[in-house]
């Protein structure tokens, strides 16, 4: 089992602590799993887009599961990772109490059509 941890980094002052805390919880809950923490993968000299493409998306492709840090919805990069995970039919881990539950991601475009005069 390889678990990718996704969440906001840009503009989040304590993102490293959040990633570390969730990564540790996942390690404790899934002994033997490989936890892929993108906050440790992207070199400081890379641009946001380079880091997302070269480090994050490539690593996500190698993982069987994704965990979305609560609040990821406000992060452009984490939303891109979420969509990629949906398209690749990755399994999703969600925190429940002291543990996690597993589900299957599905992405469905929701389009609202309105009459145009």
C-alpha cells in the first residue's frame, strides 16, 4: 500500500506540521504502508507548477491510495491531485475517530444548463 498525502501548501504557514501529523497518523494506522508526503518531495527552487507536475503528480501516479488533508478544498494543487486521483480510480482514505475508512473516488462533472436568450 502506497498512500499519497494531499493538501494545501502555498500560503499555508504551518503546512509542514499538518503534513507531518497526518503522515504519522497514517503510518500508525497502516504499518508497512509507504507514505508519500509531497511537502518533503518538492525542492525549494522549483516553481509551483514544476513541483506539482514533476514531483507531486508523478508520485501520486505510483500510489494506490490518497488521503486529503481536511481543508484541501481551498488549494488549487490539492484539487488537481484530487481530480487526478479520481480519474485514476485511486482508493480514498478518510479519518474517522482514531482510525480511517476507505472508499472509492469518483469524479462526475456537474453542469447546470440555463436558457440563453
